C-alpha cells in the first residue's frame, strides 16, 4: 500500500524557515513525480510545488516562487520542501502526494503555523 508520512511542521514567526519531509513507501518512489499540496483553514486544498521523478524539473505556485524549494532523495525515498521567508498566508496543513498535480494518495499532513 502507498504510504506517505509528512513531518517537520511547526510554529514559526514570519520570516522564519522550516524543512518538511515526506517519507514514502509502498511504491516505486524513484519512478514517480511528486507534489506538495497545502490546505489553509477554511479553504480548499492548494497545489504548492512539484518535482519530476528524476528531479530535473521543479514547479511552484507563484506565491511561493523564490521562497520554497522542493527536492527529493531517492536513496532515502524521501521528498522535501524547504520553506523560507514564511508569512502568515503560508499557514496550513502541508501534504505530499504522488504525481505532478497530486493524486488520491496523500499523507496525513504536517501543520505549519506562521504567527
């Protein structure tokens, strides 16, 4: 079964940084594009970033371009999202998912609170 376990969230002040991790198992991580999706309180889920299976291409929503960096470690079956210069609008639950656009497979999420 596909398992995605996010971690690394927390409470941070505006301008701060966090590094999120997503441990993947139950599928061939190296053969799958991956994405990060977030959901702010009371809002619909929002696609944030994605990375191709070979890590040669990355994609970002415009509001995080230049502040967030998506990466992956095939040896560790782990997806990362480095969040820098955070602002209050970045608050939400962050999920990793299969595919560039995400898919039905999500983890349980990790809470990021900027305050």
